[in-house]
C-alpha cells in the first residue's frame, strides 16, 4: 500500500487517547476521523491530539463511509462493541476491538460470523501481551527457562469504583455483566498466555469451575483508593469477587481471580510454575542459572498501573499494522479473544449449575 492506512477511532473516552496516539506514531497509519455519540466529544478528542482537517462525526454509519478509512478502532462502552465491530467488518474495515468484546455468547457468535465473512483482520486489546515484563516472561517460557508449565496464577486486583468515568455502565448487571468480563478478562487472558508453551501461543481451556462472592454487591459506599477514603456511591449489581480454576488441553492448571473489593491500589500479580523453574511477578528461579542462590529480578516495566497511559498500546497497534501489511492473523485476534471470554461466561454458568463447565461454549 503506497498511501498510509486511514484510521477511524470510534468512541471518545479515556482509552481512545492511546489508540489515537499509537496510530499517529505508526509510520504506516494516520487518524483520518473520530466519531462519538456526541460531536463535541469527538471534536475535543481531535483537538487534544492536535489533529486538524479530519472527519468528525456523531453518526457511526457516516463515519464508516469517510473516505480513506481502512481500520476502525472500537473504543465505545462494552455494550456497543459487538454491533460496532459487526458494522465495521461489513463495511470491509480491519478492526481493533477494546475489551471486553461482547456481553453475551450470541454477540460473540455474530461478531465471528461477520469477521469471517468479510475476511478482515482483527485485534483485541488484551494489551498486556505487549507489556515488557510479559514479553520477557513469555520469551523465557518459549526458551525452556521454566520447562513444561504445569500451573499458572493471574489476578486482577483493582478497586473499580466511581472514580472511573466508565463506572456507571460497568456497575450495572445489564451493561457490565460481571467483574470477570468488565475487568478481570485481562487476568483470564494472561492465564491463557502464560499457560501456552509457544512464544505466541495461548493455551486452550477445556474446563472451568468458579466461585463468586465478596462484599460490594448492593453496597452504597465504596473505597476511593485515589483519595484513600470511603465515599457514598451507587451500588454494584453483581459480585465483586470471582475466582476460577481452569484446566487446559496441554495439561496445565490455572487459577484466576478478579477482586473489585480490595482496599488498596491496583495490582496484577502473576505466578508461573514449570518443572524447571518458577516466575513470581518479575522474579525468576530457573535451571538456566545453575549458580543461582537467590531470585533473579527482571528489570522490566511491570503491569502495576490501571492508567491507560501506562499500557503498551503502541506495541499492540504496531503489531496489528504489521499483520495487515503482511496479510497474517494476529495471535490476539477476535477468534483467540473469544476463547478467553468463554472462561468468563463459563464462570457465570457455573454459579447457576454448581458444576464444572466444559469448553468450548461456541463451536464451529
């Protein structure tokens, strides 16, 4: 392609700032349009990013028809992700999809069908796959530093509350669905990523058993960790704590949790156990270091902040652009992301049946 690929950023919330910046910095792309439910929001986001002469829309259909759009970044609230993705695919555009990708299995089926029929490229923003520590650990797993991985733990511990601009939608059962889906899907994806033994391979789950609990459901106060104080709030409509055990097809076992009730700042602890070594966050014990008498610390950026400016969107978007130019699928495409999301939906089924849930939930 001789010209730069044009990008439409749809949705003008917090995360869109990083999508715009990443595509602006890539030499093969340029942001040519921004759309939002409110035209003023689209204009404000463009002005903030220093974008001049681009298309501004409060009508998604018209935005998709903007001349030169090749890629659509879906940055809208999660309940719109499915319909926005389907519309972009049907318009022949490659799609970046923010997580969670959908609020139901039926939505995911429809998304997959539309993308397959349109034969467009997709990537889902499980952006921690490009976190420097995650990249290092994954390379070590592939290099046999840990041997065969047999057990993985990943936990999303985050005081999600009214300080977040997306809270009003996220707290509701109808629009947020569950803690695993709204935020904990990052930990689910990390679990799959580190249980997979190839450098760009995520493990395939075959069974899930889960519990939910916590204390915040229905509570009309919350802990604001930014201000370090309790404040009045609208209640969360689902359990704030979910814990799942996952069995993978390669024999590995995983434990994943999401905890919205933790009275502390954001953390994302990871533990990986293999028959030749262990990782605990950024500390490693490995057969590769025969003289080792203490943990070796990896000097890399940890996933220790919820701020979107801390997340490696540049790496994600650069990877996606390369996939489009080289006509190859991303390891983090819609098809793969559906597998991660199925674990969250399997957990919801388990709460009702009190029995292990076999995967996949979506076949074909």
